[in-house]
C-alpha cells in the first residue's frame, strides 16, 4: 500500500460537496480545470511528436501549484463540485504532479475519501495509487505505470501479479493485456524519454 503519513492532521480535510459549492464559482473552477488539462495534453503530445519536453515541466509545475491552492481552499474537486469532466481533469493534473510526491500522497488520501463518498471514480484512485507507490520505490498494485522507450518500454514491478486483473476489475479498469496493447500502440513507436524525479524516467500512463 502507499506510504502513510505519521499524522492525519497533516492532511487537508475532505470537504463535503455542499460545503464547497457556496464558496467558489463552480463553472469557473471547472473551466480552469479544463483549460489546464488541455495544456497538459498539448505539452505531452508535443513530447510524443518531437521527443523534446518543450514547456512540459513548466506546465506541470504551474498546474501543480494551482491545484494545491484549490485543494487547500476547497478540498478535493470531485464530481459533485466540478462535474465528471472536471473531476477527470483534476485527477490528470495530480497524476502528473510528479515533482511534488508529497502532494500526490496528500491528494491520494483525499481521493480515497472522495471515492468512498461516490464523488470520484475508482479508476482515478487506482492510477494515482500506482503513481505514488512507484514514486516511493514500491511495487504498484494495478499495473498502470510503464517506463523506458521504444522496444525497451516495460511495465514497472507489480505486487502479486497473479491477482492483477482481479484488482484492475475492482477499479473498473480493462484487463492488463488490453491495457498493455494500448500502451505499446501509443508509445512504443516514439522516442519518449523525459527526465522525471531525481533524473529518473518519467513514468507513463495512457492519459
């Protein structure tokens, strides 16, 4: 399981959607999430196309700083607050906040509460769980994280691989074999190799 903090008091408290709706302009927040997610995708598509990061790191840093402020003020932006698209966009931003693993860990705990409250999809939790586990050098649970480039692209270590598809199904994810085919179709022909945390390869997911 992902590493735990020593004190729950360090974690931003999850706020029920009805408490946050009155304190922010929901359409503007959802629109900001959409704009930032689109910038994220543009930067990554450019990396896939050229093999160069361009402004990817700057986009990630700005998005991470902004999302941290939103979470601190309003709690996790779940479906009830920003809609399904907004929740998807918020997950994408935190999934790519690789240079701030402590924030990813904080967001993971808030996302767990949101999923339990049916305010976020389980697939978001599965993907971020793997991202956090990999960041802390632990085997992933759902097999969503790959690394390497071209023919050398490979799945990072997985805990209890015999039950991988069982765990994936419980999170609403496709089979590992189907996901692997999509990953290779998308990334194997590229020269994707970007510097991530501590000079290591940035880990890849399909989003």
